[in-house]
C-alpha cells in the first residue's frame, strides 16, 4: 500500500536522509503500524467518482464521507492540475494515493487528521521528478504541418511553439503530465503524456464554426446555433482590435442592421445607434441599454434645459463610462421576437453589454496601453486679399440703397470720425488709410485646431478562478483631446466582478463599476473658427492677457461703446474666452449589482438581484467678466452693468445633477431534457425599476475676479444678481416577464415570450401594457432527407413580436393639466372706491389633458436563413424584416376659443422594412490564416398615417443638420428633405424679365434688384385644390412655398461593412471598412460660408462665383441682401452624403516564446501593434466631412501593447 520511503517522505522530512539503516527501518515500521491503527480506529471506506475536478473538491468529498479533518497549507494546493478519481468502498489512503500520484505532495494520517504538505526532495524523489524531453509534430486534418501552435505544460510556465514543419521539442517532468495545444482557428486540445512517452503526433480540428458560441439574450444565454430571433454580437476579441475610446464602434461594419452614427469628432458627444432604421419622429429612436442585466439610465447633459425637456432619454454615451477592456460581449436584439421581453422600452431594439469575469484557475494579470495622435481636417477659407475682393464685390453688386454700410472701427477718435462716414467702406477702399487688403492673414483653424492631439489609454486587469470563487478586478485611465479649442475628456474607471459559490446550491456575487470623468467643452467648433475675418488676429503680445481684444471700448457720456475692431464680421476671441471662461464638467458614477442565485432542484435556478446606480454631475464655470467683456463683440461694460460692484467683476455658476436608479429583479429559470431529445427552458420573473433625477442650479454675480478664490464683492448686501432653481423628476416601471423555449433534438425550435409592463408616465387606467412575441426555427440540415455534403448547417427562422416606446419627446404626464400663474389678470370686487374692482393676478389652464395616452408600439415580422458550408469555412445569413410603429403622438387641433394648447393623441404610424445580408469566409494554409466577411443592410422608411393626413414640416429633426428641413408626409420617408429645385443662373437682363413675367416669385419682393448672376427656381407644383388639399402636382405658373418638393433624403438607403483579418506566425492584421449609401444632406457649411451676403469669411469655392467675365459656373454672384433668394433651402445645397472609409485597422506582432524566455517566464504573452481610424475616407462631399463639418471626425494613428502575466 505504501512505498518503502513513504514514512520518511510523508512525515514531511522529519528524519534526516543519512540515518542509520536499523533506526530508519524501525521508525518506519512503528510509524506505519501507528498509522494503520489510527485509520482502523477512526476511518471508514469511501466511494467517489469524479472527473476533471480540483484536488480541493475531492478532499472535501473525502472529508464528508469519512469524517477526517484535513490540514494543509493553501499554497500547497495552488496551481495543482485537475484530477480524476474512481474508487468504490476504498480506504482513504488508497484514494489519496490515487489523487496525489504524480503530484509533488505528501500526506500522512494521524488520529482523525490527514496532513498534506509539499514534498521535500530526497535522493529517491529527485529521480522521480527529474525532467525529460518530449518531441512531436502537429498537423491539420489534411495532414499539413501547422506552424505557430502553442504547446504548454498544463498549470506550468513551460511552453514552446511548433516550427514550419509542425515540429516541437519541450522539456517536461518525467512523471505523467498534460500538454495543451492551441492555435487560432482550431479547437484547443489537451493530451495526457505518460511517463514513458517521448514522441507525439497531434491532429488539430478547425473551429471555424461558431454555432456553439454562447450569445447573451434577454434574461439568459443561448447557443448561437439555437437562436430563433435576430441578434448580432461582437465579442471581446472584436472590441480589442478596435483602437477606439468608445467600443460601440466595434458594432460599426461588423453587424447587420445596426447603424452607429457618430454625431461629431468631439469626445464629449455620444454617437447614436439606430437598429433597423429610425423608429419615430417624436422622441428617441435610440435602443435600450442593459449592462449585466441592469437597465442603464443615461446621465443628463448638464447643459440641458431640465424644465423644458423633462426626463427624455437623450442619446446616451454609456460606452464612455465603461472601460472597453472590461467588456466581454455586446449583443444587439434587433427584432421584437428577441427584444419583446424588455417590453415597453424595447421598440427601437436592445443593446446588451456583458462584462468580463474571472476564468483561469490561476491569477492572470493583463496590461494594455496605447497612445494615439489625431488630426482634424480643416475648411478651406479665403485669405485677406481674397476676402477683401469678395466683400468689395458684394457691396458693388448691391443695387439696394437701403443696404447698411459696413463700418470698420478702430480707436476712439477714429471711430467718432468714422461715424460721420456713410457713403463708403474704408477698409475695402485702396485709397483709405483703413484699407486692409495688404494685412496679414490669420488662420484661426491653424492656431486653435491642435496638431497631433494626444490621446492615451491604459488598463490593468487581474482575474482568476477556483472551484468556488471567480474574480475580476480592473482599473483604467483614458485621456483624449478633441483637437479643437479646449475640448478635452479625461476618465478614470474601476471594476470588480466577484462570484462566490457558497455551497453546491447557492451562489452570491457582486458586480461594481466606478467612473470619474472630467471634461472641458467650451465650444468654438470648426465653423465658428472659420467665421473670423482673416485679418482678425488672435494674440496680442502687448495686451496684458496676451490675446487680442475684439472691441475698442470707451465711454461716450454714460454709454458703454463696444465697437467691433475688425468689422461686422468680427467674432469673439475663442482662445481668450477658453482661457478666462471655460466651464468644467465632472461626472462620477457608481454602478453596482448584488445577486443571490439558488439551485434548489436540478435544472431550476432562482436568482434575485439588487441594482443600484448613482450619478453625480457638476458643471462649474467662472466668467471673469471684466476680462471677457473685451473678447466678445456683444460685450457690455460690467462696471456699468453692475453699478454696485468694484472694478473687478466675475460671475460664478454651479449646476449639479444627481440621479439615482434602483432596480430589483427576481427570475426563475427551469431547464429540463425529456427522453434525451425534448429540451425545455422556462423563464419567469418580475422587475421593478425606480429612477429619480434632481437638478440644482446656482449662479451669482459681483464676485472678485480670482479663479482660485472668487469672493463676493457686492455692496450693502446686494444679492440682486443671485439666482437659483431646483427641479426633480421621478419615474418608475414595473414588469412581469415570461418566456418558454422548446427544441426537439436541436432541429425544431419554438419560443414564446410575454411581458406586462406599467409606467407612471401614463394615467392609471392606461398604465399597463402587454407585449407578446413568438418565434420558431427549423434546422433543415438535420433532416434525413437532406444530404448535401458541402452544407454543414442550414436553418430557417422567423418570428413576430411587439415592443413599446415610452420615451416620447412630448406627452409624458400629458394626462395631467398644467396651470400657469401670473400670466393673466382679472378684476375682483369694488373695494378702495374702485367701481370696476381691484386688479388681481390670475391662473389659467395651459393645456388640454388626455388620460388615454399610452406607448408607441412597434410590431415586427422577421424571416431569415442561416447557413454554414464547406466544412464550416463559409457562413451566410439573410433576413427580411418589417416593423410598423403605431401610436406615435400627434396634436389634434382645437378651436382657439378653447383657450389651451392642442391635446395629444396616439395617432401616427411609421413603417421600416429591409433586408440584412452577411457572408464570411475563413481558412488557413499552414501558418497563414485569413478571414474576410462582408455585410450590407437595406432599409426603407415610410410614413403610413398622420392626423387628418396633414403633413408636418420639422427643421433639424436629424441632429446636427438644422438646415435639413424635413417633411413628414404619408407615403414618404421621415428623412425627406423639402425645398426648391433650381433651374440655373440668369445670364442677362432679358432672361430675368422673361422669367418673372411667366413665373412670379413670392420670395422676391423687388425684381429690379435681381441681376445676371442670380439663381432662378422651377415651378414644379401648384396651389392646393379641393382634390389635392396640400399642393397640386400641376405647375401653376408661380413660384411659392407650394413649389417646395422632395430634394433628398437624410436617412441612408443602405449601410455596409467589410472586415479583413490575416495572421502569419506572430503577425496579425485586422481592418474594418464601413460605408453608407443613397443618402443626402443639406451642406449647412456651404450654405453658411458660400452665401456671399455677410462680411464673415467665406469658403474658397466662392472664388468660382459668377462674374460678367466668368459665367460658366454653378456659384451665383456675390451681393449684399440676397435679393433673388439665392440662399433659400434648395437642391443647390443638397449633396450626396454617401461615404466609404477605413473605419479602423490594426497591425500587431506577438513575441515568440524564444523572446519571452528572456523575461524568465514572468510574461506569458506580449503583443505590440500600430493602428488607426478614418485614415482612408472616400466621399463626394464638397467640404470636409459628410457626417459633421462643425466637428469633423479626426484621422487617428495609434501605437500600443498588450501584455499578459
């Protein structure tokens, strides 16, 4: 039973090695007898059968059956490999012998204790544990050698890789060990190597098929191959290859039906995510965000008008609040059959974010660092000489004697003299001493758009797991400059994910995240900087502040004269204002979850969780008014504005937003397999969420001009300029959920879900709503009749469901009346000798309540097919969907005599339908592996119902494009741009007279002011008739508002992506391309800077303007006042906004094991990389960026490393 050296060794080396043989043998015999007596007196036989479990698990089972107590140092069992044991009615010692065989551990049994300790190497044991060499070859299924396969001794640092012939050579212990083989694109393998084995031949199997991947769905997980709804997922591997601060860009180009629309290149602004089109014109079309089961309520922008906007969900930037390296996966539930389980808030889809947890049995330390430089493209503007020429021409072309004369005013005396001048513009007169053409050109963009703006991102993570506990701890730091005038974002993050299996049937866990984010966002975007006259300087070394003032202030009597120094086009000095009046923003967010999970019966899991989310936002700003008044063209004298204040004046503002989100969930999840092939899963639960938001705003004037210590300087307790307000909003939701899923032999699938929701945004009678969904799938490839060799998997799936949206822009609490006071008066009584009564303040009912309001409801039908072919190398999917959103809120007209605003009703309807297509191919040849995938999504949008069929005109419906005047009309898209169609440019006076004789234009008040070089517009429609109540489709010979028609669509007709990945030996390359097509937008930048009616600077495209000597052009003449209406919204400004760009790319190299060996096994992997964003950007947009000219997307270059210890 015992080896002959067991006594000495298992006593932990209590006897010296060189002991006299007689004493040694005697000691061994006595000790052995004593141990047997102890076992006989206390022990009992045990039965145990375990496979691939930890040693500690077996010890606990032996203790339970035998009653023995075990004593051991926890470090002795650390990193021991998993073992398998099979014993029936065996002695404890026999079981322990089997468990410890091949391990560097001893044991001895004394009384009721078993003591386990590390082995002390005797002469005999050293011979057992000596090293040996094992060699082998690794090949694929085609028997082709595989290069770069990692070969590792399990639970050890010993590692090597295969060479070009697939051969490897590794030193291992002479006892039995397990070797682990891994290579990207192949299933990992573990092979047990016997004590006498020296040569191995390994065949690795490709793992290109992803049907077994686990996908997060609402309230659970599911194999990807078992999905019936439409869900797109990106994993940590996808996110890790995206050099972006915000990981939602990993969705862009990787997922079908999901459009990630960056609002701008400003790091403080959040991109918007649209799932299969735009779902409403009244409120948010953003999806619901759920992080580890917790519904995410986005923080309010501290600049937002709290009173006017209520608690409308603004586009959230949740990803800015989470370290990208902490995310395990992002799943997007696209159709209602998948999203309906989230009920009244899932009409626009659901984004599920799952964060990482500990996995490896040993502690793993990971460190990521990258640095990036970004450069923002700039607008091409006129220099001073070109600017003078243009403005001079504008005034020369003006035939209107009422046009005001531009005044260029310098100092006090010059200004007073110049006030007398009314007949000309001296700054544009070469004979005038004020002539500016020969002055220096100051490029504000070059000065205030930072070159090579630096971004930094660091992350440190520690994770691990045992049989009972898994843990994940991380910390991160991120620092990004937006590149334009004080736009800056700095973020600190921390996360803890701890799960403890307290017993075999009980588990508890904590998931906590913390974010602190500070930012500055003064303003002054690219267009604001470009507006400056090119001769206006930014800096002045002779001024005490170092900046050039923009007014020449003086007192004329008692009046403050803030005269613009650089003409009417003078802009505020953004650089100076950013220095002396930059608001600072601070956000702290605590986001945590505590849960208890019980398994009282096999297959039944009960889970209760408490989720808490507290966010505090601060906005702090000190306006040093006595200074900043000199840097704004509209500046006022703070000393006369605040007469009780001394010479030093400042204004302090502090706004605080607090939000608290509480959510409690309870679910019961039951899984059962009947007769081997019938699989059933049932989920039921309840969810309670309460959200409170409060805002406090404080501001005061008459402060000292000291940024470090502003003090009140008012006289006599004057607090007249102190203001404050407080507001709060409280919302709650309560829901009951249920879902049943059945599949037969992974061939036939049926799903049904239901959610009953309540929201306090509606009246009690209409507070509850029911949302249902049904889905099914059929795996045709599993049928006996289907025998197509090259098709590995073929599945049809379809579903129908409904979900709600309670985030309307208007209508929340519209079932209640609002009473306004102080806006009206009435007379009451006849006191004080007044025969008609005393005047009193009154109150009025401001609106007309509608208690029957309820959710918008989206009903979706989805049909799709998924296939993998050619030994899982080729994957294809196609889906068709149709979503109808009904109950969109609209106002219903009431007679003016009612005296209130018009009431709201659930009336409008909108349809989105489209097709999502995806194809991907992966393969390898030896050490070379590659993959390519492409996707494209088509979507059409149509309004199907409006109140009384009455069209709506909304300016700036789609964010950041205020000039996109959108017409919402039945039969048209809600992205329809509405405006005039141009016919061309007048070339002669005869053309003008003939045109206006045939087509009177209501936008032109005086045709005598129209001249050659002006534009004319087409008569395409007519005034309304009884048969056509909104406009006639027949031209009527005049130009008016009814000639506005569809001139573009701001919603893309299709989006597409292309993804490439290549690997060879230690090198890897990934690239993501993304594009949008069939999309138009009004180029607001051109409309502002090509108008040629104001004296601000203009684009260089105005050099191509019409002149009598240059008539072959599409740019009209320059003229003050725009007498022909050249700048009205028309197809002149509409441009193709389609684009195709290299969204992200990354080239990396992972150091080979020979290089890592010099690090003495402290680093298990090290990868360095370079990458970038938007480095290739193809489009037809005439200015800078079809996404946003005001704050264009920057081009970024990144360098970084990933290390694993």
